[in-house]
């Protein structure tokens, strides 16, 4: 089920995401998600692929995984505060 497309069809101008003063409607979220998904497909990403999603906390950290899912790929979030020290990752 594509809940973003469902809500965008039912209430396109309702606010879907808020970040500080930024507001994103369901219609805008769908458009941005689809645009990014199209770009990912252009890079050859598709069903069954694994994609690392590296993003700081923002509206984009919601849009990127949604775009990855809409290509059929599987997103794996990566925490932006991970650092490599001594061959191991530490939080």
C-alpha cells in the first residue's frame, strides 16, 4: 500500500510533515518522493537492491527512504554520527 499516494489523493493540501517553520503537504511529499525515486531508478536502483540512506534529521530523512521503497529497493538507515575508530564503529 502506498500511503503517501493515498493521502495525497484524499487531502493533497493537508500538511504531511513539519520541520521547524517548513511545512510539506501530502501533494508536495508525493512529488518530491516520486522525483527522487525516478532519479534512483536512473542510477539503476530497483527491486531487491539494498540502499544505505545517510541523512541528518530533517524532512529529507523521511523523503529518501520513501523514495527508496517506491523503487522496490530496501533502505538501510545509517546514523550520521557514526565514526570509524580502530576499525570499529562507535556511537
